[in-house]
């Protein structure tokens, strides 16, 4: 809308004049100070001690930026505001925190619109941190993972330890010394998986260490996460949803000794066991070994007592048996003697009866053998007669008597005429004698079937 000094004429302003009017309007609209809720971003501290930052606001559901304004905290105010804020919230005055600040609204012709912070309410930030923490806990419970690690069976002898910490942390040395110099001389296998334990990289670094341990989980009994000492403001990374989710679902029991006593982080809450300090974690592990040793001692004493009682009972039983043995033996001897006498009285009749039975059996066998031999001899005699008759009928003499003759050459029987040649001497044998003759002509061969 244009501003006119005279009807029908336009008013022209220089940029500076426009800026002055805006500054006046802002001063009139916000004559004093007001409290503003926002998230800090791009926090910077210059050499003069002044703090420059931006306040931003994001959409509740989409997370998109919907407002942004520059702000400053002058050195005099900042030197008292920052320590008070960090002491009460336990968090560093840094980007990413939601705050409730008291500001004066300013507009400068050269530098534009900005806010000047004059005070801060730490309780609002604490409340927001608590709300964020409770939201993470609620989400883990809804997903059913919050108590998973606590439900794992804790090993009886937690000797193989995967340790996540910074190798330069004081808590690391305390933990190692406490385990190595335990009074009972228990031996532990300890492997360090280095990680950053403070700052913005803590979450990713610890998760990476857990992933490395997971690849070798069969070689470890427990996982220990320690950091030792440090300001409470450095624990914000352990209220991370991703880190807590990884710890809750890890397949090995996780022990924490992050080195603070006032509050539990979300990682402490999902861990199997939480201790205050790294030394306390080491003492707990040694204590577990003590409990196992005490249980073994108790079992050993129980076995000894049972064995001693059993030996005493058996000794008493043997003594009772020993006292009863003479009468038991005498009674057994008397019973055996009576049995022997009874058997002796029955023996002659039993022996005579047995001899009679065997005699009758022998007579029966004798009669059977006589009949069997007679039949066998008759069968053999008949077989011999048949054999003799067969041999007699197959003899040459029997054949000759039937009118047949045998032809011989050189004393050998000849079966074919081709065996003779003209002039050969041939002998013909009959039943009553032999006739010798000379072959006049060679016999002719015919086509008769060759007999083998």
C-alpha cells in the first residue's frame, strides 16, 4: 500500500529512511523483551567473547525449517549465562538444543532483523531433554526391544570380555588394572574395540565397535562399555535412539560403566547391567567369578559331606552284617547239611531208577540194530545177485554162445572192414574156438553211416 503525503501524489523513501521506519515500527511493537521458544543453530563464539547464533523452528511432523532469525549474546551476558545453563542442564551450550530465551527484538538499517538474548531458562531445555529421552524409551518399549538385553542369561564365568572405550581414557587403565590385579588371581581375556566416547561422533563410533564385536560374538561372554569420569554434559550421545536400539538387541549381555551417578542414560537403561564407574564394572566381573567359586566350594563341601555320610552308613551296615555273619553261616551250613542228607537218602533209589531206564533203552537200541542189520544184509545180497547177472550177460562168452563171433587182427578186435587189406591175417573167434583166414581182396567201402 503506498503512503501519500498529498492526495494524488506518491511518497518516495530512501532505503535508509525505510529502515528507520521499520526500526521504529519494531520498537513500537516490541518495546521491551519477550520469551521465545526455538532451537539453537550455528553457535559461534568470537575473540571478543560475544556469541553469535541462529534460532530456528522446524515443522513438528515434517522436520522442515519454517522460521529462522539471527541472534547474539553479548560477552557480558554470555559469560554468566553459559555456565549457569550448562550447570543446570548438564549439556553444553551448543547447536541442536531447544531453549527458552528472553530476547529484545531489534532491527538495524544496515544489519537487518536480529534478536539480542538477555536471559535463558535452563528448566525448559531440561524438560525438552527429558521429553526426548522419554520418547526414546517409549519407542524402544513399543518396538519390544527395551528389555531384550536384560533377558539374556548372564554367563556363570564372564572371562572373555569385549571392551568398548577410548584407549586414552583414564577409566580404561582403571578397568584393566582392577581385572589384572584381582586378589583371587582370576584370569580374564580382554580385547579392546576402540571408540570415540564423547562428542558428536560417539554414537556412530560405538555402533561400529558393536558391529565388529558381533562378527566375533562366539569368542566373547560379555560386552563392556566404559568411559570414566568427564562432565555430565558429555553424556548426551548415550541418550541416542540408534545406539540404545543396537545395545538392546545385541546377542551378548552388555555392562555399562560410563562414569556418572546422577542420571541413567538410555544406554544404561537397556543394558543388561549398569555400574557407576569402570572400576565398579571390573569389581562386578570379579564378584561373578567369586560367586562361581563359592558355588563350587559349596558343591565340593556338599559332595564331601554326602560321601562321608555314605561311608559311615556303609561301615555301620558292614558291622551289623559282620555281627550277624556267624549265625547266618551256621544256619546256611545246617540247611545245606540237611539238603545233602536228604539227597544222600534219595540217591540209591534214584541211581537204580536211572540205571533201569538206561538198560531198557539199550535193549531197545539193540533190538532195533539187529533188525536194521538184517534188512541191510538182505538188500545188499539182492543187489549183488543183480550185479552178477548183469556182468554175466555183458561178457563176450555169453555173446558168443548166442551165435555171434569176434574178428581180431593182431590180437585186437576189429570193428570195420576197412581195417583189412589184401593178404592180412584175420582171426574169427566163436563160442567153441577160433578160425584163422587170409583176406583175398580188399573190401570195398560203402556209404554206410560212420559209427564213432
